[in-house]
C-alpha cells in the first residue's frame, strides 16, 4: 500500500466521505456472501502482514497460514541460525497478532476490553471520526497497538459500520513517517482505511473469479454429480481435507478423496501439505500456501545418519517480473446452500491449539 501524504484540515470532509463510501461498499458486498468465510481468512492474513510490517516485523502471510493449519512452515536451511531464528520469531509475532484479531487469550481479552472503554457510543454519522479519535487517544495514553486495533474492530461491529468482522484497521497510518498530530493524522487514517476497504473488495472479486472458473470447469457432468457442490465448499473454506468434504457432501470419504484427486489432476485445486496422508486441499489461489509449507521429514535413500551439510544456493541475477494486475468486472453470484458447511469448518476451533504446538516444536528444534 503506498504511503499517503498528510492532507490538510480542509481535506477532512473529502477523506471522511471517501472512507465512508469505500467501507459501505465493502460491507454491502461481503455481508451474506457465499465466500465470506474464505474472504475473512485471506483478509486476516493480509491484515496481520500489514500490522507486523508497520510494527517492524517482516513476515510471510503464507507462513502464518501454514502455522494456523498446524503445518510446518518452509524455512531455507541455507540461512544462518540467527536468520532462521528471526523467521521463527516473526512467525510467532504474526500468530500473536492473529490471536488478537480472531481468538484472543484471557489476558488479551482484558486488554481489548480496557481499550474498548476509549471508544464512546456515538451517532452513525460520526462513527469513523470517533473511531479514529479514540484509537489516537488510546495510543497517545500509552496503550498497545494490538489491543487498540482489536478494540477498533469491535467498535466497527457495535456501531454497525461493518456487519462482518473484516479487519479494517488502517495499519499504514501508524507508520514511522506519518505525522502524529491529531488533526493531521485522522485524515491519513481515513484515507488508509478507504484503501484497505478497496483492496478487500478487489480480493473478493478475484476469489469470485476463481470460484466461477472452477465451477465452469466441472460443468456439464452427470446430473447427480457432486463436483459442483464440492467446488462450492472448497471455495467457501480456506483448506479442506477429504474427511471434511465427505462430511459436507454426505458421501463416503473414499469417494471424496477420489473427487479431490480428480480436481488435482485437472489443475482445479492444489494440495498444500506435501503428504500422502492427512492431505489438505484448496483452490488454485492457495498455491502460495503450498510453496510456503515444508514437506514432512522423510529419510533419504543412500544417505548416512546425521545432519546433512548445508549447501548454499547460488544467487541468481534474474529478477522476477510481477504478474499483470487483472481488472475484473463484477458478475452475478450463484446462491448456494451451505447448510452443511458448519460441520466442515469444525476443525477451525482446534487450529489455534495446533499452531501453538507447532511453534513450540519449532523453537525446541
């Protein structure tokens, strides 16, 4: 996100109107959307990345996704021990930030409630200004950023600015080179908030496009085929196993596994765990998660016991060009029945515990 220059006081009404329109547009599209669960998953990863970058930590959001799913993140073994430790510390910091947004601990919950006392109940017309002013006052008094951000999200929900807990926190407004005077900072906060809402809307359109492409690829099959419903579940869930898919479709696990293998062969999904058992799948948009996940440790044939030597990779002079940005037009969404999705998403409650055990094992190793 580009850094926003400090606007003058006369730009406050324009910044407020632009932010209100962007947030309202996102709220209207996301509320009741079939992909809402997967959208929140992606936006939370991106929000944690933004917040960590402003706080001085460079993290890979897909490393965080691997930790959340209980997978071992891929770490380049050619790095020095200090650098590998820094990556693990960054993963822990990112996971803590994710906890503040999604499932805070008891101590974090107390801090969020304390920060919430700084956010007054106001009229709907003044909610954005009140939220910005309250966050500024909380930080000015020495409050922590993480508690203030989490309290801000709850403030948006209480005031019905957002009906879905999309993590809009205007993270870039807390950068080191942003002026901190209240009159100069609040317009920057509003501009940054509008930019985050616009990026969220573009992400949702991209996810819709991937969903529609997958639906079109499986169209034209047998009348009783469940391939279309399977694509709908895969689009709505971040990652899914054959067991979860079988539960959502009310079919045998073996048949669900065969359906996922077919999608994998056709290039509709990716397998993110590098395993032969307990595999997790997602649509092609989760390809970076597979690249950021380390495969299970397996014995190498012909190698003696002990740790192998580190081999440094040669630095390449080639510079990867960024992929062109696609401008997508909105299209008509399909109404899908997700009555069985709750059972398929039941594993999410245990994801935090799995991630904590994963981080602890990484530190011990």
